[in-house]
C-alpha cells in the first residue's frame, strides 16, 4: 500500500506567496515605503525578517521609493533561516540596479545558519546586535497579522529596542477545502500517512477541513489510540500552536525549517504508520 504525505503549502518555488495554498498575502506598502525612504541606520539600526511574505512586502514597497534614497546596504537584516536568506538574495538579483542599495548587501544578511526558529533568532540577535553600529537604535521587525511571538519573547529582557510593523495580512484561500478534498480522492487507493503544517496560520484554516476526513489525536492524550493520520510541524512555533491553541497532538517536529530535516521528521514516523 502506498503512503502519502500532505504538505499544507505551495511547493512550487516559482509561485508567489500570494498564490499560497492556505493563505493569501495582502501587502500594504505605503507605511513600509515611508520607512525605507528614511534610509537604513537613521530610525532603525537593523531589520528582522522571519517570512517570505515579509520579503515580498519589502520588494513591493521598493516600487514606491524614490531613487537616490539613503541605502540599506550596510544595515543588518536578521533572518530566521536559509530560505528567507535566499529569498532576500533573489530579491536583490531581481531588483533594478538603481534600487539595489535599498536592500542589504549579502554580508549583512545574518542569522540564517544560527537560527532556524524565532526563539533562536532572538538569542542570536541579542548577542550580535550590540556589536553593530547603530545598536542604540531600535530594530524594525516586519510582521503579519498572526505573529507567534518567538523573537520578541527572546529579546524582551535584553534592552534592545524593537518596533513591530505589520506589512502583510493573511486571509483564507477560499478554494482550500475543495482542493484538499480533491487531493484526498486522488489518493484514496493508498493511505494518507501524515499531514505537514508549515505555519500556525495554516492550522487555523486547515484543521476544520482535515477533521472532516481524518481522526486527529488530542494533545496531551497519553492513550495508545491510533489516529488515522499523523501530524508533523515544520518547527517548534508551529508545533506549539497546534498543541496549545488547537489541542492537536504533534507526532514529529522538524529540527530545522529545511527540506532534509523535514524528510527526517516524516521518515521517523515510518514504524508507526
């Protein structure tokens, strides 16, 4: 019997985040364009970026900034992992040369290898940022409407200034339920072994639909019950949201938000599937 894994995100790297399977990114660029126009190191000493949607928002806002604005090339941009780092580097490549200084130079994109989660990124920032020029200024944290709180929690007692600016919002993709049901029908000859959640926001949208088709083990349930599907989270923040907010038992958590680590987490469930 074949076993299938459902990934609750769009896996096509060429698809923008506004085409995401479980949420649509709705960016408002006016406030961010104003901030970018002030120049790096003027009001903020660094920028925190923890999602591809935040990178998209920065790229969209560049279009409204006047050429000749003071640059951000030597301003530290703290990222949560290699994927976010790659997205920033890709944006730099795609941005016209006359606007490239509104993005960080590659050497100022920091934290990709040291972080992996919001909490780990916060710890890295607390040790790195005080060594930087402009560390007396607050950090700019680009967030959405659903913020997990890992970064600011880790920075709370450090004395580092932090200003969160919402640069995107998420709303449910209205076709998700139909798309999910169609996928279930396609694999009905096999077995859906597990479902992978990539963000807390995906759980909020997807769980009602998933529960129509599969039994999920309750969080903190010590019984030996065998639910019809296993749950995997891309990281501890998503796992915590599933467990504490939605009361769903998480069977495995990826050690890093990277493909190889995720595969290891899924494979670790093989004996129990």
